[in-house]
């Protein structure tokens, strides 16, 4: 397993977190005309940003700790609790409190309070601290998913280390089928996109084979360029044509998306890794990922009624308003850093 910290993964994590933020600017479309050239432009850009989530799963699998033993397992899980579960619960509680306070004045949030039963003790606890219930806001599901995978990672670790071929495939496929059968669109809300587990396992497989990603990309540079070009062309063509991809096609496309994302991270690292502005962005990227539905959405939904029937340029203004939440979150992170105790570390997963 690679022991050194690779700058390419730091660059990748930071870029992909912000790409997910941009991806969710699609919320602006609810206020805009469907089928306009402006909408197509933003749809293409968001389609290209779609490489981010599969790549984040790949990176998580690549750096998942190996060498599980009965003695080490509790300590390894405790680290995952601090990095994933604590911010998951903290952000859910923050969202819930803000929703309750704002509900009397914001109908959109009042509807959420009613939907999630946040005004009852059982509903509040279930939605803020329950791993068996969907989180209050979209981005948090990733942390819950990675924590669930970490709990059972010894199974993957053993399969990757000690078995080859069919036995490993059967073990992985069996777990894959079990977790989906248990949670598929059910009350427990444990249904996850298949690509998440697949890319996580792929990352773990690369780690088990001690494959150095930057060297791997460099050794297959021509192939990486071809895959990236085909992936970008496919995304642009389908978004411009307005084609609705079949579900399993979208899942399968995540493999070339990961290849494109990691090649991009490797190429951009020499230009970004040592820059001061990048180091600041890296510091807030996870915080921005977790909180952007709240901060970015607040700005966009506040601006939308003021624009009224504005035609051309409306979606652009709303997207820019959404992304303006990023510097707002940077300011909040900066202020929280100066509070006593570990307030900000609870929310950005650095406990």
C-alpha cells in the first residue's frame, strides 16, 4: 500500500469537492426555461463536473486502511467515526436547527420540517443522528456511505488480499447484492448508487496492488488522453442532444469518468499544489462540500424571486449566486476557526 501522501490526491479531492458544489447548481433549473441555449451550456458544464463523485469514491477506496486485525479494528473505526460520522451528525443538527428557526418565514423550509417531522423529538433524532435514515441535505449521504463501507471493509480487504478471480468476485458481488436488497428504496433508505461501491472497490484494488496512480497515469498517458477525450465528447453530445441516458449506462460511464478525473488531477498538480490560494481552497473544500446546500442554496433561492420573468441570463445569474456561497462558506470557516475549542474541526472532519 502506498504510504506517502500524494499531492495528486490532495489536488483531486479539493477540485472534486468544488465540482460537486457546482454540480448541484442544477437547482437553478427549477426557475428557468427548459431547452434554452443558455440552459444547454450549463447542462454541459455540469455534465463534465459529474466526474467528481465517482472519483471521490475511488480515492476513498484507495486510501482506506488495510491490515485489519481484532486489535486494530476498534482504533481504525474510531478514526472513521471522527472523520465521517461526527461531521455527518453535526451538519444534520445544524441543518435541522436552521430549518426549524426559519420555517415560520420560509415556506420551502416549512415544507421540509413537515416532511421530515423535525418538530417532533423522534423525527429530529431520526433525521440528525440516524444512519438508517436519509440525511437532511444531499451531500451528506457520501459520508454515510463511506462509513458503511469502512465498517465492512475487512471483507473487501480479505477478498482483495487472499483471493483471486472468481472467489473474490463472488464475495464482492454477494455483499453488493445484499446491501441493495436490504435498502433498495425501502424505509431504511440505504439504497446507494452501484457506481459508488464499484469505484470504491476499484480504488481499494489499486491500493492492494500497490499501484502508484501518478506513475500509472504517466505510463498510460496516450490511453488516458483517448479515454478522457471520448468521455468529454460523450458528455457534451448527450447533454446538447438532451438524451436521457438509461440508468445502467450512467452507472457504467463512471469508470471512464474516474480515469478522466485522475488524469486531470495528475496533470493539474504541478500548477496548483504549491500555490498559496490552492492551500486555502484545500482547507475549506470539505466544509464547502458539506454545507453548500445550505449556504449556496440560500443565496440562489433568495435571488430567484427578485429576477421575476427575466429570460436570457437568468440561469447564469442564479448559478453565479449559487457559487457565491463558496466565499461565504470560506468566511464562516475562517470565523469558526477563531472560536474556542474544536468547533470548526467538528464540521470539517479534522478531529
